[in-house]
C-alpha cells in the first residue's frame, strides 16, 4: 500500500511541475512583480482558455499532492 501511495505521489509531483511550467507568465519585469501580483490576487485578470485549464489543473494537483503526502505520513 505504501508503494502505491509513493508511486502516485511521484506521478502527481511530476505532473504538477509540468503544469506549472506550462503556465504563461502573468507579468513581466520588476514592475510586474510588484503590481502584477496584486492584480492577480484581487481578480482583475481572468484566466481564459488554456490558462484556465492549467490553473484548475494546478489547484487539483496541488491538493492531491498534499493529501497523498499526509496519507504517506500516516501510514
């Protein structure tokens, strides 16, 4: 059982890395790092199309990653 959780954790971790790397940058340069994060936080920029799919996949994979990590620690 432990091997199944470990293998699935590795697959989820690799998928999470790939999905995060596929996402487009939300801002450019130092000014975007300061103001762009606030715009994303308060929802002024809505994700559309592929960005929306990647954003939702990131959320699902990250939750699954933490659940599997906690499950492995409990075993």
